[in-house]
C-alpha cells in the first residue's frame, strides 16, 4: 500500500501543513486567540496585549515547539532503527531508552526532586540503558543487529522491573500518581527555560540522523553488501545508535513516554515516498512533528483535565497499525 508523490512537492506540502498546524495550535486552548493575532505577535512583533503575549510566548509557544521536536525525534529515530535492524516492528524505544528514562524519572520523583532533576535523571538513565544494550551486544557473537535488539529487550525489561519496584514502594497518595502520570506522557511541564536546554540536544540528534540517512539504505541491504561497498559497519551503527539515543532520550525527558510515534509514523512516510531513507527520514520528521502537535492539541482541549499523550497515541496508533498490517498482508519493503 503506497502512493508515492514528487519528493520536493511533498516536502513543501508537509512544511506548509506543519506551519499551519503550528499557528492553529498556539491559537487554541482554554483562552482562544485569533490566528491573525498569533501571527502578528510571532512574526510582526505587533501585540500590545500583555495577557496575549504571555500566553503565546511563555505558555503555548514552548509547548508547541516541544511537541514538534519530540514528534520529529521519535519518528526519525524509529525510521532509522527500522532500517538499521531491517525490522518494521522496531521503534525508537527499541534499545531500552524509554525504560531507562522511566526509571530515572521515577527515581527522581521518589526522591521528591524538582522538574529539572527529574528531566536530568530521565535523560541520564535513558543514555545509560542504551549504552548497556550496546555494550551487552558486543559480548556475544553472531548477527550484530539481532544481538543488539535482544540486548535492548533484556535491558529494557530490567529497567521496567526497577520502575515497577519504585511504584510498589512509592507513596500512593502523592508520589505514585506522579510516576504513573509521567510514564503516560505529557507536555504540561514544558517551560521556556526547559526548551532552551532541550532544543539544541534534540536538534543535534535529528541533524545527525539526517546527515547519515543515506548510509541506512546501504545497511538495509544487508551486512555482507555493506561490507562489500566498504562501509565500516561498527562505526556507522554506533553513529546511528548514538544520534537516535540522543534524540530519543532528550525527547523522553521532557515529554515522558509517548508510544507508537516511532513505530507508526515511518510507515506513513513509506506510503508517501517509499523505502528510500534519503527521502523517508525528512518526511518522517515533518509528519511526526505535525502529528504530535495535533495529538497534544487534542490532549489539552478535549476535556477539562489533560489527557496523557501516551493514551491518545496508543488509541490512534494501534488500530492504524493493524490496518496497515491487514492491507499489506504482513509484508514490508
């Protein structure tokens, strides 16, 4: 199931869609703002209303930018990992980064730490989990891709057990709900200061994947073919894993665990441009960014409270992925 479009036209179309989604997302909320007022405040510096300026620049703009970057990071990392491991069921969380980040956040919350410490712990333990997976894969002989995937499953399960233990001992009136809510994913705690730190790190990971995306095509051909073309497999795999880990861990530390983005969005990208990763990675980034912005809009406007992002992405992602499997008869290219 695929409908390929002209690549340049598609990129322009997706950029335009993302820009419109960006403006509309800043305008919607409990306090609605006209789109033209948002445009004037952002690009013409033409707003004299201090309330409107505060809502746009201190509340909604950081959150919308965070949603764009998190969606792009998860989608790009998922696409890169699917090519690296030659497996359509691989996602951006494959090497245990989500479980490691979840443990780091849960540990910080158990210690009654502030938001900055929680995000720092989540980032650090997400990196530690992936490093442990990568190190474990080097111990065993055999297919490096398969061993790396299995190592990620082992490490992820270990950190998931630690998260469960922390939930078991956490204070049920305060700490436990905070851990559970963080694990379900949300951008409610994003601030301008948070994004000043997160933007360069997430952007660096995404750009790194963009720069090596053409090599993913070679890796997807198989290890023997890659060696025949003179590709240093260990170096390329290490670079891709490092960039994906930086992008995903930094995204998770500000959003919590948002599932299905890194699994479903790359498949949507393949429907648009095919399996060429030189085209697929940029398309996945744009689609993932717009998708998570829309999901976050739904999360913060549909009900009086805020719906966790992980719930919405699962409710939308699971039936769509089932539809893809049904249409493709479990085939993938």
